[in-house]
C-alpha cells in the first residue's frame, strides 16, 4: 500500500487500482461528537420514557411531538457523521471497465460502477473562500464536502469528502492518469481482437 497525501492510500497492479480515502483524523472532534451523540440520545430516551408520567395538556403534547421530530432528525444526522468519522472510508476501484465508488461504514455501503467511457469532465471542486458553503463543509458535524466530481450520463458524481486542496489535486491527477491508461489499454485490446 502506498500513500498520496495525508489520508489517501492506493494499491496498484496491472489491471486494477484501488484507492482508499480515510476520514479526517481529529481525536478531539471524534470525542466531542461522541459525547454529544450519547447525551442527545439520553435526552430523547428520557423524554420517551417519561412522556406518559408528565401529565401534559394538548398544547404541551404538540410541543413535545415537534421537539421529538427535531430531536430524531439531529440524532440521525449527527450519529451518521460520528460513525463516518469513526468507521467510514471512501473506496475507489478502477479496473478495465469501470470506476467503482463506495462510501462505507465498516463494510456496509453500496458500490456503484461508472463505465470509464461515460466519465466526462473530471475536475476538482473548491468552494469560494469565506462563503457559507465553505464554512458549512468545514464543520465536523457535516459529512459532505466532496472535492472531486465528474459528469456521468447527465448526472454529477461527487467524492473525496473533506480533502484539502493539495490532496484533492494529487488525487485528481492520479485518477485521470489511471482512467486514461485503462481506456488506452481497452482500445488496444479491442484493436488486437479485431485483427
């Protein structure tokens, strides 16, 4: 296994390349988010357990239900972000036919293949400095912040969560080089078969 950048490793052989992008490694962020998740879950569980014993009128009950809807939304969002920081990774495999991308937490996640011939305009995406989007994506509570993207049959495919500019540029150059090599090899194989 070789490393390019701080969080990107790859394994390369003749017909296949596998790239792994690890989440950012900030121990204090993981600890703070873990504490927040467990406290948030404790609040929700205590509200649910004590709901019947509170003796609420109709307006108070509506307030509790609205609160629980918001509670559930943030419980799911932040738990997913925390699990991503603890156990997540992005996997990219380039073989003779396709670039396969998978976001996984441990081994769970869906691998989606994208045919090499249909990948167009791969590029590095960088939000404007001091923009709301840049501030939003830097937050550890947010899972997004993909830095690489390409067009695929009318869709925009994004990956490379929270990579810094340098790592995103290195990965971009590496992936475009490997994709071009695979396409050239495929054309050569097709030409050899037709002869």
